[in-house]
């Protein structure tokens, strides 16, 4: 069933054409990212650019060859990717979770960029009972066909929230009584020294850079994985899985 959905999606998650993209935005479609031809000019282009800034929609300028690879249609210099899932409002989701009897568990991703890592994290999050995944609107991996495939369909089961800034999400979680724990090697504490029993959110960094230093300053606690081999780090999706299962172990 997932395979059939993916086949359908390959032709349904793209919008091409300046006017068509603007109409999609005005109608409330969840636009993941817009690819715009370098050097594009004109009133319609200016209108689209203004709208993208107003709605804080991620965009990037690319050569026309890139657009031609994305679609063989008359794209007019712009192709947009539509998200196959509806994103949740963070404040509403946290309120819903807090009203239940379970102890909240969230995952924050600080500009994780690889869609397969993203999908793998979503899959593990679903298996460990995570209440929601929080990502930033710009700079992170999109929700696309590869994400869905790697998540084994879990992307449709775990609420995902998009926020303007990870820091704002952290402030709101902390104000709601949810502790933010960073997965980082910059600490003496391992995951076995930290309590995950209370309401908490685990923040994972990007594949190359890790957690942004300015974000790291704001967390409530830090934890690392003990590494006995010569390789200095684990794949981020594997590391996230270890953190989530330690949280689950402590809560069982």
C-alpha cells in the first residue's frame, strides 16, 4: 500500500509555474520548498519572491538544468515541492499531549539535512511512542518520497511540527514544563547518567555540525553515548534511536 502511494506521489508533489505556485500558497497548500531559476526577472517573479518571504517558505536559486531535471513541463523558471503531510501547530500539539495521562516525549531536529536519516528517525520515533517531532522551516530535510519510504509510512503516524526557529520551540517546551536534553559529545554525562522519566524533548543536531552552539547553550541537560571504538560518532539516526530506547527503558 505504501508502494502504491509513493508511485502516486512522484507526480503529485510538484507544482510548476509561477502563477500556479502562488495560487497553491494562497489556497493553503503546505509548500516544502521552491526552486527558482537563477537570473529570473519580471513582475510575476517579484510577486512570488515577495510572497515566499511573507510566508517564510524556503526557496533556493538553481540553474535551469536543475529545473528541467525536476520536470519536463513548462515550469516558467519555478518548481515547488508540496509536503505530502499536514504539519501540526506546536502549541496545540503540546497542549493535547499534556492533557493525556502519558509523560510527553518529543524530538527536536536542529537542521538535520539527510532525508533518509530523517525518515529513519521518524520510524524509530513511532516505534518508541514519541509524541511529536519538531523541525525548523528552513535548512532541514524535506518530507518527500524518500522520507516516506525510509520511515516505512511512519511519517503519517507521528505528528510533525514546523517552526520558524528551534530556539523558540525550546523556550515554549521549557515553559510548558518539558525538559530539553541535547545529544552531544560536549559533556561528561552519558545517557545512563541522565533521567528521561519526566516530560522531555531530545534534540539531535545536523549530520556534520551537530547541534548549533547557540542552541546548545539553552538546553536543560546534555548527554552523550559511550563510544569504545576508534570512530568518533554514530550516524545521527542510529544515535537518536539509542537515546529514544534509553528513554523508553527508563519509563517502562
